[in-house]
């Protein structure tokens, strides 16, 4: 897994990792009913396979847990991650 720092850019509603001049991101939407919809994960093609996407998902799920939010895994990458990591089941909900 990557050691890059994940930042929650609340102004853009996305978790981000800066890698040189490139940015990986996980976009989200706060639904207003105690849920966070994890909508889209994007990692530049030449940075794939380095664990950046997983780092973004973990940061988003920790944010949800720390803020008593239920996470909606609308993004296929997020949905796949939580299927493989049942330790997050307490924070994940269906749309």
C-alpha cells in the first residue's frame, strides 16, 4: 500500500493523493442523511497498481467511521474493495 498522504479536499468533495504533478482522487457526496456516497475513484494510468486507490478508499471509510456516517459504495472500485475487506462492513450500507 502506498505511503502517500491522503487529504480530504472538502471544497471539491474528494479525497486526494498528490504524486508529483499527478493527482489520484476519490469523489464523494454527502447525502445529508448521515451517509457519504463514494461515487468515483480515479488514479492516473501510470500510477495504477501502487495501492493509491486502496489508500483513498481506506481514508474515506475511516472518515465515515470517525464521523458516524454510513458509506455507500457506488463506485465499482470501492464496492470491490469492501467485498474483499469485511472489516469495513459496519460502516458500509446499500444505496
